[in-house]
C-alpha cells in the first residue's frame, strides 16, 4: 500500500516536465472546482478511491437544479428536485467540501487562490480582487474545472460594474441556479407592458431552454389576461420547431414577437432600453442573458480556445465561430486541457470536441457523464496507468412545447467515435403529446446514478 501511495504521489510530476515533483503528500490531491452536475458526478465517481484526497469547492453551499425550472417559474409544477446541502452530501460520500470561490489558478505552483464564503461575504461588493489576507492557497496534484457556463456581462458592459450589477439583480435571466428565486419573484410582479428575453449567440447552456421558457411564459401571460408584449431578441436563427410555435403564440391581449439574428448594440438597464441593429426597444421587465462563457478563471490561466474558429453545437443548425476562446480547450477523448496535463475540464465549461459539431450540448446529463469520465481519466493519470477508453456522453432532454394542453419534446443526443478518431453526434427528436412526468423520472435517474442523490 505504501509503495502504491508513493507511486501515486509522483506519477503526475513525470508527465509535466515544467512542474515540481510532488513531495510529502500522503495521498494525491484532487481538487474539483464547481459542485454542479459535473463536479458532483466526478466527486461521486472518485469517492471510493481511498488513495486520493478529493476536495470539492463551490461558491454556493447549496446545490439546486436548473432542469425542470421553467415549468416551476410559471407555477405549472412545484419545485420537483431537492436542494442539496453540499457539506452534508460530501460527508456522506467521504469527500471534503469547502464553500468559497476560486479566484485564480497558479499552474506552475499547482495551487489555486481560494476565498472562503464567510470572507467573500464580508468583502466590499465592488472589490474586483479580494485582499491578499483573505486568499488561501489550495494545492492540487490534479485539478478538475467544473465551473459551468456563466453569463459574461462584460460582453455588454465592459468594465461598468454598476450596469452589470443592475442587469444581474434587476433583470436576472435565471440561467444560474442562484437566480431562480429572484427571477420568479420578478416575473410574478410583472403587471403588463413589454417583457424582453435575450437569447445570446451559441454556445449557451441548454439550447432549447430559452424557447421552452418563452412558450411557457407566453401561455402563463395569456392565462393572466395581461396586456403584454413578449419580445425575444434572438442572436441565432432559433430552432425550427420552436420558431413555428412562437409564430402562433400571440393571442388575446398578448403579442409574442420573435426577432431572429439580432445583434445587440447596447443595453441600458437603468433606462430599461435595448438597442439592436434593427431599432430600440423600451421594456417594463426583461430576462437579460448576455453571451455565455466558461468562468473567467480559465481564460486568465490560458486554458481556453485560442480563437481558432471553434464551432458550436446547439442542435439548431446555427454554426459559427462565436464560441472560440470562451470555453476550455481540451483533448476531446481525455478531457485533459491542451495547455496543462494536470488540469481537466468537465460539463458546460468544455469547448470544442469535434470539427463536425463543435462543443457538446450544454446539458445536465452531459455534464454529469463528462464529470465521471474526467474522474476516470484523472485516477488513471495519477496512477501512471494507461488512459481508459474514452467514454462519450449521451443526453436526454424533455422540453415543454406548451402547457395548454401539456406537450413535450424529447431530444436525445448520443456521441460515437469514428474510425478516424473524430467524434460524431446523433440527435433524435420524439414528440410526447401526453407527458407523464418523464422529465422528473429522467432527472431522478441521473441524480441517483451519477450523483448518489435519492430524489
Ligand atoms: C433554464 C434551464 C433549463 C435547463 N434544463 C435542462 C434540462 O431539462 N435537461 C438538461 O439536461 N439540462 C438542462 N439545463 C442545462 C444544465 O442546467 C447545465 O448543462 C448543467 O447545469 C451544467 O452542469 P455544470 O456542472 O457544468 O455547471 P453548473 O451546474 O452550473 O455547476 C457549476 C458550479 O460551479 C460553481 N462555480 C463556478 N465558478 C466557480 C468558482 N470560481 N469558484 C467556486 N465555484 C464556482 C458554481 O457555483 C456552480 O455550482 C438547463 C439549463 C437552464 C439554464
């Protein structure tokens, strides 16, 4: 056993000539940044590896699901998935958990800068970097970045933190789990007028989610008999099935407008105004979603794509290179970053996987499956074992097409390795005209199998 531990401790030093050898650590340290679907699945997969010290960190102490949130927002269902206390989850599964934010990665020293939640809570809200005294170094032998996809308000507001803060708090898009309660409050206070939703250029998380939400919100506004106008400012061409439904979603005192291929020139959250290449829209309320990207941490550590034309995958037929340099550059089969052999990425933060379809769709199941796949790769690398065969993810997504009558669409995605080493993608769509909680059954199965959560 002792010999095995020593081997483990020094294994990765041999793979990265520029990094110092591991010294003195009894167990190899695996640090996982982000306890979402990907990070939790990775930690769950590693829980039985007694020769690894698994440390999971997340800025929020409680996990909450985004899947199934759209029908909940409009009162169609209750909150059907549990919120998970991460410290309790970690204790049950024998891994360490710390609540706080990773602010930087020092690849040479193999450690990250970490600010515990108590410390960040007492820091001034506008502080861009925490004072040095609050920063705690967390070492790693292997680092898994599972921070998801985040809204990049700087793409609209540059360094204007006041405007970004206003947009985030007054007009949250609900594409981060900790925005959901606030978004629901705002939506329920909406008393009519113009309600805007922005759909950013791909890749964004869960490509059908904005359209599902638009259709459910439209039906809900009609039921409330509000005099309202729901305007989707869509950077893409949309998705054909949803485009047709949105085109017929107006009715009674509600008008629904879906403006496609919109380029947003200016957003003023104080004046409640958006300027696009086609004109100006004043709104009463909005769900403002700017372009999405991997957490800035990755770009700061030079771990993102280099603007080489990385495409995207949103299953909508929209292709482009707008995703380049916003997501992690990885080897598609091992999920190891191109720039650093000690760092892996899983979940929504992943960039281009294949020249055929770009990035994986950013879904919860793909996040969980890539989390587990990265865990297997990390274990092998730490033991100097051969890389396990690639495990390519699948995804099932149950999307609401309408609520009156209830109707869903199942989007199944699978990936396969071609003989020439290129990953291919298959997408199948199946109508479900009489939904019977298949979405809930799917979520429960993934939670149980991949995250060890009984829901
Ligand atoms: C409205 C909506 C509906 C959706 N519906 C579905 C659906 O029906 N089916 C489906 O499969 N998918 C759905 N998705 C997509 C799904 O939610 C995402 O694909 C999934 O959450 C990605 O998991 P992840 O682990 O990569 O990221 P996340 O779940 O976002 O987890 C990332 C974690 O990292 C933490 N973090 C980030 N940066 C740091 C840092 N620097 N320091 C510390 N912690 C950090 C965050 O706090 C977060 O907890 C939906 C998404 C949305 C927005």
